[in-house]
């Protein structure tokens, strides 16, 4: 009985430790902002995203090109 109790305590502590690590990682993830639409090709979106990141307004971004390179959507990522 004592041996089973020790195993249960070790397993319980491991689960709690892992849950704490997962919660810490979830809090550290950047927050996704609303898409920003623009006119131009994918390279212009990337230039704009890099400028926003360099100025410290965002921590990352993603670009998606629409309508054969005539418009794009920039998705900003903000620090929490």
C-alpha cells in the first residue's frame, strides 16, 4: 500500500508540474491581431511587416497574397 501511495504522489506531482509548464507556454505566446488589408504584392506586405516589427509595434507577422498579387493581408502578432 505504501509503495502504491508513493507512485501516486510521484505521478500526481509530475502531472501538476507538466500542467504548470503548459500554462506558462500558453501565456508566453504572442497574441494575433486583426488582419490588415493592403494593396500591392507579397514583397510589399513583407516590407511593411518588417518595418512594423523593427519599430517594436509587433513581435511577428504573417502575409497572405490575394487576387493574383494585387492585394494582401498582413496578420500582426503582438506581445502579451
